[in-house]
C-alpha cells in the first residue's frame, strides 16, 4: 500500500486548510455573487472563509450549495475520506472509514454515497480502439458464497478498451435485463462510433446489433479475456468491500471502482478534480 496519507497531511493539516481550498474553488480570483441578490461586493462573514453580502447582508458559508454542506463531522475528515477513496490502493469500506475517523457508520455511508455520486458525474470520454463489452450477472461464478449479494439477479453492462493486448479504460453500468437491447444505447453513449466492438452473441439480437454498429464482431465469452479479468476484479471489489450491499447502491460502487481504475496514475490531480466536482454540486 502506498504511504500516501502522509503526503495528504502535509497539504491539509487543519480545517482551515480545507476551507481555504474550497473558497478558492467556489470563488476563484476573489469573484463573488450573492446567492440572494446577485450583488458582487462583500466583506468577511461569521464563519471561516464565509462572505457576507454588502447589500442584503446574506452570510454565505464556503460549504453552502456544495456536497460538504451541513457535515456531521469536520471538513478535514471529509477531505481525508475523499482522498482515501481516490488514492488508497485497496480502498476502504464505510465500516473501515467510520472506525478510522471515529464517526457513525451510517453517517459515513451517507457521505460516501455523495462522493460516489460526484465520481459518477465526472463523465469520461468514449472508449476507443478495440472495446470488449457484454452484459453479465454481477453474482455470476460466485455460487460458492452467495451471501455476498442480496440480489442474485442483478446485471451490469461492462466494457474495457484493449490496446496491444493490454487493458485500457473501462466502465460498468447497471442494466435491467440480460438482453443486448439493453446494450445498444450504452454502446451509443459510451463507445466511440469508430471503435471495434467485441461482444457475445445472444439469440435474436444479431441482426439488430449488426445493423446498428458497423465494426462489431460476436465471439465466445471465454475469448473476451481482458473483459473477464476486469469483471472478476469488479466482482472482488463489490464482494470484499461491500459484502452486504443492496442493488440500489450498486451503481455508486461501480462508479467508485472505475473512477479509481481509470485515474489510478495521477491520484492528486483527480482528488482535486473530485473536490471541485463536489463543490459545484449540492
């Protein structure tokens, strides 16, 4: 495991460090527009880095209108949780994060879902080149320990780029059924039109798929080797970190996994990007 938390501590030592960083994102270059009246002049507010409108006297905190608003724990702990979700090699479950930071498990779960929501909203570019894609039951091949998933009939569309036999970017989307009609809009949304698509054939959908995508080939699941390996990694992540999840939260877990996976080579940059995303979404 990378010893990255020491690097984090060097950058963010106190709540004030975090508030200062948020203020620079929320009000870049000192720009301000009152949320109540639109006035652009202000003076210092009551709380750290808050701003009070000179016209209507509305006091706006630096966390107002962001995903950090009305936290039940310190902003420094919130930053540490976000950083752990981005940078730590194996990730942390809500239970582990709650115990580490001395907060309630339910409170931690609620905040973690906000982080996952922001991760999912940071849309990536379409997959390019050769793309392996299919719909798979998330509980498939796990009959030996079926306790890990409460909903054994939950399907995901999962895809990965392949370049010179090596895996590239990937994503997974929750779908309703194990049918390739579910796959068509996902390919159109997340895969580049010029990509070469490899998927398995399902009876009755071959003609429709061929008409829609010019560079599509059907092969056996066993030959989608990189996709299968990636699926097992996703499955292990869900089973190990979130052994008692309910299906309504599955997309959040998939978004977290793929945010980490696709951005694993520069965690500091994407930590900053994620904080910015959480600052502009309430």
